[in-house]
C-alpha cells in the first residue's frame, strides 16, 4: 500500500467514520496526558488542571506489568476462542469454562505432586478437593507447577473434545446461532458441574509469603515482581512462540490456516476437516486450560467462575485482534489487558472492566475486522 | 437534451440534471414513444479493492420495453444491477430513474420509487408462507406503522386495507398460477415456483419497472415458458423490464433491445439482430466458451 | 424427554390448535401437579395443607408470570425480528434502577427524585426504551452473533456501573473524601452501588388492600388495610392463610391474568399486522425486505425500543417488587433463563412464549427443588434418615448410594443449572422449534386464506377508503 493510498484511506476514514476520528483524537490526548503525568508536568488553565499531572513511573510500571499479566492470560485463552470462531463458525460462550476446567484439573495435580514432594501429610481427599492448606509455590515445588501446567492443558483438552463429541459434532450443519446457544448451555452445565463437585467457595491455593520477589528500579521507586508473575510471563511467551512455530512450520498448522480462511475450499482440496477441528479443540483447549492454571498461580485463589469472569475480556481481545486471527487474538488480549490496567491512570478501578468492554463494543461497531484487520495472519 | 424536456413525462424532469445523451437512435426512439426513458445509467463505476468490476457503463432502458443485459461470466452484470438498486454504492457515475437521480439512495428508497428487483438466487422468506410473502410487498400499508397496528380504533383501518390487499394478492397468485401454493411455506417451493413467487411478490410493490436478475436460472422448461408468458403479459400491460440473463438465445428471442457487457465495460447495444452480427460480441462470447 | 413427548402426543388436537385452551391446559396441569406435590409434602411434614398449597401456588404463579412476561418481550426481539439480544438483564436493570431512583425520596440514602410511583414507572419504561434505542442505533447493523456480544457486553457495563461506588450516592457530605452523589444540574441521585437500592414497595398488593387516599396511590400505601383488605385478610385468616400469602397471591395473579394477557395481546397485535410481517421478513432476509421498499433499519430501531421498554417494565414488575435490588440481581444468567424459557416454548410464537415461561418456571427452575423435597421425604420414610456428606469426595468414597443421593439432594440447586444447560443443548440439537414444535402464526391482521372480499364481509369496518 503506497503512501498516497494510505493518506486517502485515512481521509476517507475520517469522513465516513467520524467516531473513529474522534477516538483517534481522544487516544492522542490520553497519550500526551500520560507523558506529561510521567514527567510530572501539570498544565493548568485558569486554575483548572487540563492536562498532565503527576504519576510515579513505578506506579505506572506496575499498571503495565499487571496489564501484561492479564493480557498474556487473555491472549493465551483467546487463541482457542478465535480458532473455533473461524473454523467452526460460532462464538463459543463455554470457552471461559474451559479455562476454569483447566485451572481445577491443573491445581488438583499440582496439589498431589506438591504434597508428595514436600512430604506433607494430608488425606488424599483433601488434596483431590483442593482443600488442603495452601502449600504449593513455584519456589517450594517447581515440579508441581510444571505438572500442574501439563495437567491443566490435558484436563481442558479432554473436556473440550468430549463436549465437541456430544454437543457440537452432531450440530456441525447448524448455523452459528444454534451453536452459540448450545455453547451457553454447555457453559452453564460445565460451570455448575464444577460447583457440584468443588462448591462455590473461593480457595487460596498458593503458598503466600514464601515467594521470592525482585524489585525493578524505575528511578522514583521500584516495581515489585514475584516469581509467580515471572513464571506466568515466561510460560505464556514460550507457549505463544510454540503456537507460532506450529502454525508456520507444520502441515497441520497450514491446514488450519486454510480452514480458517475458507472452509468449503479446504474441504474440496482434501484437507480432512474433522481432523483439523479436533486439532483446533486440542490446541485451543490446552491453551485455555493452561491460561486458567497460570492466572490462578498469579492470583493465588481459585474459584468456579474465574473463566466466566474472563470470558468477556477474552472476547474483547479476540475481537480487537480480528476474529479468526491467532496472532490477533494474542496481540488483542495483551492490548486489552494493558489498556484495562493503564486506564486506572484516569478512572477509578471500578471501571477498568467497563473500559475494556467499551473498547470491545467500539471495535465491533466501527472496525469489526479488528485493529489489525486486513493483515493476513492465520 | 431535447428529448427529455419534450417528452410529456409525468414527472417534472429537470433538464440540468440530465447529462448529455449522444445516441441519436435512442433520442428518436424516445421521441416516438411518449413514455420516455425511465432508467438511465451514466458512466457507472464500481471497484472492489483493486478490481474494477464496472468500468464506466452507460445505457438507457425505454419505457415499456423488455431489455436484456447479457455478458459472459464476470462481465459485471450483477454488480451493475446491485449498483442500480442501491445494494452497492457506486464509485462513480449516475443512475437516473424517471428523471430523478437515484445514485446512492438506499435499496428501500429506490424500491419505493417504483424500481423493484429480483435476485439471481431466489431469496424467498422461507419461514413465511407464500401469502405472507405477497402481503409484505405493497407500499403504503397503514399497518406498517406500529401505532396503527396495535391501537384498537386504528387497527380497523389496517384490517380493511389488508382485506383489500388480500384480494389483490389472490388475483396476482392466480395470474401466476401459483394460487394452489398460497399457504405453503416459501421454503417448500421448487426453484421455478420460487422464481414465479419472486416476480409476483415484486409486482405487488406496484412498480413501474422491474429488474430481473437471471429469472430463468434453475427453472425447468415448462415453468420457464410460463414465466416468459407472464413477463410478456406484464410488458403489454405497460411494465418496463430489464433482465440480466446468461442464456443468450433466450434474450435474443424475447427482448427487443439487448445490452452486452464484457469485462466491466459496455460492449454493444442494439436490436438482437445487430448484436448477433456484432463482431466484438461474438469474439467475447467465443473467448468465454459459451 | 420422550415421556414428555408421549404425554404431548396424548393431548387432543383440538386443544393443541386453540392457543387459549393450550395455555389454560398447561397452567391447569401445572397447578394440579403442584397441589398434589404440596399436599403430599404437607401431610408428610404434619403441616396444615391449605396454607402450604396456597403459598406454593402463589410462588409458582409469580414465577410463571414473570418468565412469561420476559419471554414475550424477548420474542419480539428474537422470535420475530431475529435480533439476538442477550443483554436482557441489563435492560431490566435500567428499568428497575430508573424507577427506584425516580421514586426514591430526595432525603433518602441514596437520594432520588421523589416522584410519585406511577410517574416513576412510566418514566423508567421510557428511559429503558431510550437506552435501548441508543444502544440499537449503531448495533443493529451487526450480524446476529456480533450483536449478541455487543448486547451482553453492554449489559455487563450497565451492571458494573451500577455496582461502582463512584455513583452510589451513599456518602452525601460534599466535603467527605468519598463523596459520590451524582449531581446533574442540581438533580441529585445515586445508585446505591454494590449495596443495592430500595425499590418503592416490597408488597405491591398493598396498592389494592391498603390504599385509602390518593397519596397512598401515588407514594405507596403505608399503614393499615382498607375495608377490602380487612375483609380479604380476615377471610384468609379463617382458613389459616396469612396476609403475606394473600398479598403474594394477589400480586402473582394480577401479573398472570392482567399483565401477561396485556403483553400477549400487544404482542399478537404487533405480530399479526403488516408491521409484524416486516419484522419477520427482516428475520428471514433483510435485503429482500429492503428491496421491497421497507426501511428495515427504522423498523429494527423501533422494535428494539419497544422490546426494551417491555423488558424494563417486566423487570420493574419482577425484580422491582421485592423492596430491594442490587446489581448482582442482573447477572447475565438471568438473560439465559429467559432465553431458555423462550426456546422451550418455541421462539417466534407468542403462545409458545407463555407456555415456555410456564414450563421453565414450574419444571426447570422450581421443579428440581420440589422433586428433591419429595424424594427426600420418601427416602427418609423408608430408610429412616438420609446421610448428608459434606464434600463430593466424602460422598463418593463412602460407596453408599444413599450418601450419593443425600449429596445430590443437598446440592440440587447447583444441579439445576447443569440440568438447564443440558436442556438448552438438547433443544438446540433436537427441537429448535421448542416443545410445541413448529407453529404457524401468520403475520397478518386477517385470515389470508379466506378469500371473501371486504364489502360482503363487513360493511361496518369499511371506512370507504381504498388502499393507496
């Protein structure tokens, strides 16, 4: 795309979509404001502060870090949602509960391994119900975390495959809306099946207090980051590169990208549809489950509705990145995560999620192909 | 310019709005027929990304005529249709209907001016019965206003109007010989029956002109005959038709004027005889293996 | 489900075809079942039968009525027009909160506008319609699944904003650090934040039984029953039914007999008219409707606003009748309940909406709990007592089927959701037209098959006008 075309596109955008133009101006204002705040320059006009102010770099850094953490989880979980949306053509409202399923299966495993390696005497029943005292941390029992991550992925994959077999597969020829409604049914059934077994109570799962922490200096203070946050970031980034490799280098990845582009064509050209669908559930389910495990690791508490509460944020990330694009889902998730935390510079924390959902709605209304739309990814 | 102003057309035409018409044949034709040229397309352009689907196409359709628009696959016929009827926004050029500029109007505005279309793949409202499909069309239904539909006193008028429309609908269904299907769901009709219903439904809008997009595609020969008879009947009643068709023979036998498009451009226009002997047309079609 | 199908097969065709008989039949069947169940439970628990049955019936009537109301409102959006609105809870919240804020006294905490209750209700319905319209204008151009995400997001935004302490209006000292009264041009109000907000009345039947003056009617009755109230309460007391059950029953039957009927008639009139025909056409294929000269966008905005107004009013009559609400009342799950009710009955059919509301409330929502109570009574009478394990693990490893049953019964309110989810999936896979199957409800104000011309049919209705 040459410069002239970009310019005329931009002009047309402003004429046809005044809201987008307005949004651009607002974002520019916020950016300038943020820079002035970080430089501690309040600009007053007739006694009223119009722009700028004071904001400690360390505070802002912590917002960024929190945002990155949420964003990586949302992005990781979003990959599956985005893939099922493009390959199976429906918005899966049960995806958040796959995250929850993964978290529970992962943490059961982590508890069992943790109790064994730490030599804790606990009745097996209390370990299986994740009722034992919070004992696991990446410091005291790294093996438990590794096993937990694997089992979280496995649990979510098995659940996703099982549900596909009994719910979605008989409905392949139905439209997006019946599937969407069925997925709402699946979400309800899955979430409350978990409640039936584990109850509604939220439980602390990680050993608190014994997690090593580093302080990143920022000049005017420090940004604390603990081992669990670090583990989350490393694991998420490694997985994202893994997906990149899978999509670009393997035959399966190529088939999946073809399916996402054009299902009918893919079928005609002999790509085995059902196998690709299964692979989609496996990859998407695994990432969702692991995302669930990681967010619990970072937050320290586990409850039946973590995934459901994340679902709209995941949708927001997927929509932002452009439905159907794997890289878009990752990037969109990170953007949503960071935006929802950085927004705290301007708004009370009550409204962080409101801001994220508003961004999602605005993108759907004014740029439904996503922020990075038009760029062919996967 | 003179033809338009001289023609005692019902609508007050503003001569300034009408770009120049060069084809003297059409001028003559227009002067001969008192009804004028309901549809004029001037320099129509439509691009999709880098592809120019319609590239400066101009033509006119005479009132009361049966005009055919043909061309090989990808010639831009359907896109032209969609631009005329407001489904696509044209990137350039103008469309005039009854002397008024309708470029850029919404599909419903164009339909309400009396220019009604059908679709290439019959788009029935499948979960509605044939009768419901037909009753949907008429313009100016009082019951389309929510207040009239629900308020006790006002609803009587709605009922009265619907009773009149019902009679008209049944007459039209009889005319198209599909009255035996009246209570069927449109989704249960065969391909040919759907095409008949679609034409009947378009007629219920009370249009001045009908644009038919491949009305014979997927229709069996006996129904095709029936559909053609109806179109000729309607033409005699004064309706104007522009039809897009793939089947060259069909157009040649039934239309008095033929417009040929090729690769987004107007290739030729004239009587079927002229078109048959036009070198360029033959070449274009031979090249496309038809 | 096959039992239900067989039972359905046994219903005479004449009943199936007459919508009113069908609805009455379903209600009667439900009541009969509940009377039997409650009688049984009362006998087993050595309780007085009549009060128990009366209480249960008023409760189930309330649930049937509110779900029927909401399903009818949703049917306008989704069943008729194909607008996949899953933000119902949000629009209900707008209705209930608007009413509460408009009616709350200016001196209250949070403060409100102190308007008379009827004015507040009408105002709240108008506000809900307006909010619906504002949401609809940009959103209605979207595909169904995008609209779903936008509406559910919108509904969560509403809930989170109501939940925020920022607008709560609970800290009313302007000098205090947490000052959070909303002040628009001097009009002060608050949402109550996470603590919730009072609605004008906790017993709507008081309007009938305690109103003695115009003031009572406008600002809510307070104090002693009027002549009618005293008489009714005394009569009920004589058979052992207390006044709160009487109040509940009165309101529930008002909802069922008056409000549901009004909604039903309104919806039938909207549906069976040229307006409804355009809505149906939009659902089927919007481009066709446009090509036939219908300004579909305007139809959609109108119908979205009307539907939202009906949802707002439904919310007021339902969640607004308990004296208190908080934002958690309006979680998306409420939306899914209403969707399930509509899907059970069959989207697109008004009769189906009412029956769906009844079946959902009586059998899916309330049924499992009642069934669990009966099973518990039966099992206890046979085995003496039922173990009640504290965790799932304890229940499983006990290897005692009675313990399994005990755990299940204790957690039936959780299991109900699993059941609901399974029902949704089942319906989507096998009966997407709902329990009643496909119903032909023709969108016209007259019988289109009848070919009698107007003049011979009714000269009176003929205003001498002809169509344009």
